[in-house]
C-alpha cells in the first residue's frame, strides 16, 4: 500500500520523537499505518489528539514532568483529562481512597483533619517540587470546608481530579475546564451522552489547549456526580468524542494489553492492534487496563484509542480500532483472557426444545433477583446458564426455587468451581482448524472441558474448565497459538 505524504511525515515524526530501536520502529510503523487507514488519512496538519493520564502518571512531580514532555512533544495533543494522584509506591494510598476515607469520617461527625492534611500534602509537594509559584492553600482550605458542608461522597471523591487537573493546567499554562459544567448526568445519575456531547463540543471550541478533570460531572441540579472507580478513562473518551479527535491516547503505567495474563503466562506478547469488539470479548482482562465503559463513546464516533505508557513513551502500546484491518486477520488469535469463580446451572427437561417460553421463564427468574448471566449454552433438552459466583452468592436458593416453580424441569444441577477462558481474534473467521488446535492443546494438557460456547460472530471460543485447571489450560492455549 503506498503511503501518503502525511502518513510518512507522521511516521518520520514518531521515529524522531522517540529514538526507536529497529524492532520497536517496525511495530510503530505497522500501528500507525493502521491508524492512518482507520482515520481515513485525517491525520496531518489539522489532527487533534485527546489524552488522558491515569493516577500513576500524575502521582508526583517526576510524573508531572513526564506528562508535560509528552504533551509538549506534539502540538496536536490539545486536551488532557487528568486523574487524581495515584500510588507512588506499592504501600502508598491513592488520593481518591484517602478522600473516601475523609468522607466516611465527616459522615460520622469525626474529625477528618489528619486525613485531609495528608491529601493536601500530596498536592503541595507536587507544586513545590515542580517549583510552581501557585499557592494551593486557599483552594485546599475551601475544598475541605465544602467537603464538610456538603457531606457528599461524590463531591468529596471528585476533588482528587479537580485539584490535580487545576495543578496540571497551572503547570502547563493551559486552560482549566471544570467537568461539572460540561459532563452531565440525568436525574437518575445516568450519563447523559448527547447532552454532554453538545455542551462539551461547544466549550472545547473556545480553548486551544485545556485540562479537564476526569471521573465526575454534574446532575441537573448542579450536584457533583461521579462515574464508577477508574472513571477518568470514560471522561477521556467523552472528551475525545466531543473534540472529534483523531485519536484518544490513554496514558497509563503499562505499555498496552498483553496477549495473556503475565501472572499465568510467562512473558506474554504485547497486543499491537485489536478492535473494540475483540476488546469487549476480552473484557475479563480489559478492565484492569481500561474502564469497560470507556469503549462506547469513542467506538461510536469511530475514534481509535491507543494505550500508552507514560514511563516508556517510546513503546508503541496497543492500538484499539473500530474495524478489523488486514492485520487483524494475520494471526488466528488476538488474545486469551479468563476468569475464575463461575457456577453452571444445568436444567434438563424432556421436550424442552418445543416448549414455548421455557428459556424466557428461566431468564425471568434471574431477572427477578437482579442477576445477570455470562453464557447460555444449550442442547436439545438441556439449557445451561453460566453465572459469576459474585452475582449468585445471595440468591442461589431463591433462583433455583423460582426455576422449579415456573419451569418444572426434570432436573436442575448446580456445579461451582468453573473457570472461563475466552480465546478471541478476528483471525479465527478466516483460519480453519482453530477450534481443533485449541481442543487438542487442552486434551494434550489433560484438561477436561466442562463447557463450550462460540459466538455466532466466530470471534471467540469460550471454554469452561475446572478452576484447578485454569492456569494449565490458559498456558496450553497460549503455547498452541503463540510460538
Ligand atoms: N481517581 C478515580 C479512581 O481512583 C478515578 C480514576 O482514576 O479514573 O477510581
């Protein structure tokens, strides 16, 4: 494929910027050719990058300096979403965790002075170590007074991002946009995507460069409301969509996704590129790197996301694209992800396949007790429901009783101790023998397969194995496909 001038300039820029080794360079070139293909050549003089920096990337002054270098290395990086300061070392506490502690003390009418002092110290140290001429004491005092006045968990927790974004904006000399004015939730606390997009897009047009705090927005009555933990990833994706960015750069402390969990597989290969759909199928591992809900705003807007490492910006990271590209079909699998602790409910009834409404009644029983299910493999006269133990812990007996009452099955069997492993990749669609290879690997490793599920998209094969076989099975699959 011939490269257009903008593509070559972009690649040359990247090679210069990060002094690449030959191996790294070729990964980046492949990725950015994909980037060029998926952005339809939109990159070039007018491209725009929305960035998000996680808590570990903004934990102290050293990291603030790294973030500034990254942002200033590319003038297209115009909007930065900031998390609250994260851990500086293993035993350290995240500012968000300290803030929740602070809220609990305030709620119990106990003094939170010592906790808030600890929080203040984090910001004051960053400002001091950066040599900033910005006195944060007044805003910290005002924040603490407001925390005690409002006694709201969301308001309290949101201050981690608010103060950090303010500090980052000051350090960079960029504008500060308060997320409460541009990220909106409805009265029920559901994120109001279209309303937000309208006002945020308007606001962003007024700023050349700006920092926006992640994790929170506001309800129609003006009260602060937060996303779930790790929600700054979502804020970043929302900003990318509203800015019509060419790319959403999510900067964190790892160089993207790995093909398998490194605690199970030694030195797994990094994933260069994957699609949003593949990432959803790999969600058993995805959430640790990127908040699940961060996928939707950018996927919908056709904006790729790249996961980058603030401590190793030369690493290419993982590019997440909207549609499969030629590269997606090159190898049969993109990644393997698994999770332990599932239960299998197996229901048997003669002539089940012709009984109208049987499946609906089973699922109704789950819905009535607020339980969602993972998979639903079926046979002619059998139906299995796979549910995570967490979901089922409080309601198992009630659900079984309800299924008995409404479905009158011949038998119901419950077996716990199930682990699920999803092997995912667009490459499967075009490769014959993927399933044969996978099951041969499991059989050679002496692993008994308790459940099989393959989506009609042919994007994944999910197997259920005994929890005790989990690690062996995952390694066997990895070794069969990745050599
Ligand atoms: N600071 C929040 C948390 O720790 C949000 C985030 O970092 O994304 O969950």
